[in-house]
C-alpha cells in the first residue's frame, strides 16, 4: 500500500494545506491511495510571497548560472537514485506500465541535467554598436512563476517546467493535476534534500479552479507555464491578458499519422500502434487520426485491427501489459462516451469499443484499445481530442486530398509520416500544420529539440537551448563610450 504523506510544500515549509482534500486513486483497482490536504488560495498567497523573497535574495539572484546548475544536477542525481520508488508510485497513481513510468522518471532526470548544461553554456550578447556606446542584451529572472501540469505524464511534465524556471533564476509554484499530485510532492522532497534554498519551490495540489486560478491571478506571479487542455489554456490566457503576463501553453492535439503507399508496413503498423495505444492513448501527441491510401486501406486497417485485438490489457505492474487502465474512472467514462458518439455519428467500431470483461478488470478504469472507421473527417470523433486508446481511420485519394484532410483540424501538435520516399516525406512534413513531425518514428522526444504546438495546440516552446529564456526577461544595456556630454543639452 502506498504511503501518502498529508503535507504539502508551501514557501519552504512542509505543512497541511488549508484547502479541500485531494484523494488520489489507483486506477487499476479503484482504491484510494490516501487523502491529502489540498492547498487553498491563502496557501498560494503564502507561497508567492515566500517565493518572491527567495527569488530576490542575493544568495539566489546573485548566483552565477553555473552554480545554479549544481542544484539542478543534484536534483537529477536524486531523481535517478529514486527511480524505482518514483516509478512504482507513478504507476500506482496513473495506471501506466512500469516501463512507461521508469522512462518518464529517467526523462525527468535528463531534463534537469540538460537544463543545467544549457545554464553552463548560455551566452549573453554584445550587439553590434551603432553609436557612441556599447550595446548588450542580457537575460534576467522574472521572479515568481507558476507551473500548472496535467495528469497524463506527471514527473516529466513537472520537470519540464521546474528545471528551466529554477535555471532561469526564479522561484516556482507548481500546481499538479488533482488526480495525480503525488509525484510532484516527491519532487518537492527531492529538491529539499538537494539543498535548494527554501521558498524557491512550492508544490500546491488541489482543484484547478481554486489553486490554479489563484496562481494565475496572483499579482506576484509574473509568468505561467501551463500544460493541459485547450479550454483551460484559453481561460488562463484571458487572465494573463488582464495582467499583461506572459504565458506558455502546451495544449491538446488530434494528430494525424499518415501511411504513404510505399511505407514499410511492419514499421508503420508498430509505430502507429505505439503512437496511439501506449499510455492508453493518454498523450497530447497521440497519433489519433490514421490516414491510409484508398488502394491499401482494407488490407492495412484489417491487419492493424488483428494486431490491436492481441494487445495485452492489464495493470501497469504486470510486465506483460501493453495497455494499462485509464487514469480515473471518470476519464474512462468520458472515453466510452466518445465511442458511443462515434457510433451515433455512423462510425463502425472495428475492435474494442467497451471495457474488458472479467474479474481482473471489474474495479479498474480499463477500456479496450479501439479502432473506428466509416466516419467523415468532420465528425466530432474525428475532430475532438478523446485522450484515450481510440484510433479513427480515414482513407485518402492522393496527396492533395491527404493534406486537406490532415490540416482540417483546430489542432496542430504533431504528425507521423510512414514512407520510404524521402522527397514525399520532406514535402509532406513541410505542408502539415504541426509543431513536431516524426518521419518513420513516433512519440520520440529530445531535450535538445524544441517542442510545442501550432494553432490551438499551444503557444511557445519547451526544450532546446533556449528553454530557460521562456522564464526570463530580456534587458538591453547601453554603455556610453564618449567622454563628451550628449550635444542636445550642452549650453
Ligand atoms: P486540464 O486542462 O483539465 O488541467 C490541466 C491543469 O490545469 C490541472 O492541473 C488542472 O487542475 C488545472 N486547471 C484546471 N482549471 C484551471 C483554471 N481555471 N485555472 C488554472 N488551472 C486550472 O487538462 P487535463 O485533463 O489535466 O490534461 C489533459 C490535457 O492536457 C489534454 O488536452 C492534453 O492534450 C493536454 N496535454 C498537452 C500536452 C502538451 O505538451 N501539448 C502534454 C500533456 C497533456
């Protein structure tokens, strides 16, 4: 049984939150993992004030970047030391398989290391002088930033915000998703153990409409980095506009995964299944719309369905499991409602389309991997993000038809292309409206490569050498080089 410690991290102090309780579940069994005190708006205010003090303290603000990097390296080492424990906790709270949660923990450690390395090598610019002065462009911390994360990839999502926010010289208030608060609190413990000065990191679980909203609106919070649904992101952007505060938004997706006639079929099938069914489809970048040429449609989709029916569904703790439970029974119900909608819209459910039967699944939030076709591209189930193990398949006539269908979406997060034809891959990769395009691979991430969405999939980028810049303010300095006074006021 997982031990849940009922304390949250507010401005450097571990204490009981003053907000509504948070009750994380194990979605494989439906059992509560414990009850912890959520944060209140007052806790957010305390955290913001302590954060502002800690960020302004010369002991932090005056620290050269390579010394800030040391904290990030220490945190990375401690995350790695605790990989097993963190992976087990994450599997208990999200239902993901141990292989997936181990990869997420390692990716979080990698994020802290990569950001540390960019800190050691980030340069300020001496810009070309255009007068009797030297000009410099430098970057400074914002002060206190908010980091609001979703439930689908905890630890990786939090690390992607905490590392560059601290690296940029700020204090950070983290608000994890209500269903998955446990790992963020563990990160708080690790940062404390790493000796991070008190107040620089607060972890504030609770309801988005209370705790998240209080973070976004707090006058001391100078930037919010948000990952989550598009509707929530839009709401946060409205509040940010009122404060004229910068926001980064990593939002939803309905990403096309495209088979070209010359694709390596084995590679395409494996990649498409991984792209939609790993993490039970609960990934912003899930390849949830499959496009196949009319000429090979029946055969390709038939084989995909045969293989999908064989995927092992079970608890994340079973090493043979490929598809774990969904994160929460309420989310499973939402996915099931979308499949019912697909039926009403005229779709044919080729496999799945229901919860698995049997005692082993009775209490968990399971749903079978599902393949649907026969829908028009304008159907809601082809346009809206389902965020579960549900793939819609659509045939296309030629490249023009394909591009038109693939780009007919409010989203633009990712795309997969399966082909041996390098020229066709290049052409398509440049024509599809998506922030990331994978060619003959899918769902791969590199800290060194910027990530973010087009259209309603988001604003701003995470990762890459400029990662910390999203958490800093740019300042220009002019150093006069003339000994004489400026001529205008000379008597
Ligand atoms: P969500 O938008 O419901 O919640 C995300 C976070 O925002 C949670 O912590 C929530 O408590 C908080 N929140 C909710 N209302 C708020 C408010 N009014 N003010 C401030 N904060 C508020 O999303 P979710 O259901 O937790 O996650 C799934 C969504 O996240 C999907 O749409 C998915 O595509 C998206 N996502 C995007 C990326 C990306 O990088 N683009 C990555 C992962 C998930």
